[in-house]
C-alpha cells in the first residue's frame, strides 16, 4: 500500500468520522460507492458490495448478541423481530446521518441527479461497508464498540415500537397472537387533501391517523394503535420483567 501521499479527501473523512484506521484505503473503499467508481479512473480498492455484505453479517451478529443478553426471556420470534427493526434500512440510514456519513460518501454524478435518488439505501449500505472496514483494520472488539456506541439508547424497549419500519406487519402479528383477528383498514379523503385511515381490531382497539398518502396514513394509524395496545398490555404486567413485557406484546 502506498502511504507516501495523503489524499485530502481521506484526511477529511478520517477527521470527520473520528475513525483512525491503519489502512486508509479501507476507509476509502467503504466510502466510495460503485456509481462513483464507474465514472472515475479506476483505482484498486476493496469491492464495496463485498464490504457491505461482510459488514451486514458483523452488524447482525453484534445486535443478536446484545439482544440475547438484554432480553433473556424473549423467545426466538421476538428476538428476530427486534433484530429486524434495529438493522432495518430506515434505522441504518438514521444512524448514518447521526455521524454525518453522507458528507464523506463518494457518489457518481448520474446517480445523484436521479429523481428517485436512493439516499436511504446508499447511507445504509455505506454504513455496513464502514463496519467491515473497521473490523478488517482494527478487529472485532473495536467494531463491536463502534456499533454499540452508535446504537446507544436504541435497546430501550420503550422505543422499539417507534423504530419499527413495518408497523402494519407488527400490528397484524400482535392482533393474531392476542385476539386471533386481522386488523381492518378503512380510508377516506379529507377536505384538506389528506387521507384519513382508521385501523380497527375490535370496538376497544382502534386508531385514526391522517397523512398525504394512504400508505403513510395506514402506517401511522398502525403505529399509534401498537402504542395504545402496548400501554394496555403493560398495565397488566407491571411487575413483570421488561423481557416478559415485550413477549406479551408480540
């Protein structure tokens, strides 16, 4: 590896991300999207897609270990649901924004100018590639510390429902498990141009929400109803450990 000349871009990325790697080319590979490589003179770097794949596996392992310890009474189904929430594209993109990752990602001009620019996917993929770079350069203990620091506060059971990227799916699982029913959604347009969605399980358990699109309104209503059900079920089990509380809901 050539260490004679420091790329100003790499210096900026290392300082901005506060990540010190012995091999700066690993950081460059993680921050260089394939679209940029296709438009610029070739440089031999680790493959971005391979690093993303590897980082995804490392992330899942660290998250699974943390959940296994954090919720000792949660069953396999609950652990899988919590993991899927925490490693979802939505959460990864949010965490990437938290460390201002977008300021250091090299993206091709043609992709950046697309009307449907996939910002969340690129942020999530780049964060996973960065995780691989840290592991390859510094080892497992270092990448584990990085991931847990990044996720600080997100293993709080009170926040998990707000983080869920698929609230309609979660609500259906809760409803079928607890009441053997499937939630029903009804929608109607409002005079202000919004769509109002009503989700109903039974006479006691229903919620309304409004949004610009039917999908957004239904997801918002589902999320609100999950929160209502969660409060209802937690009131029944105040003296139960947090792991059992979550299991009752799911």
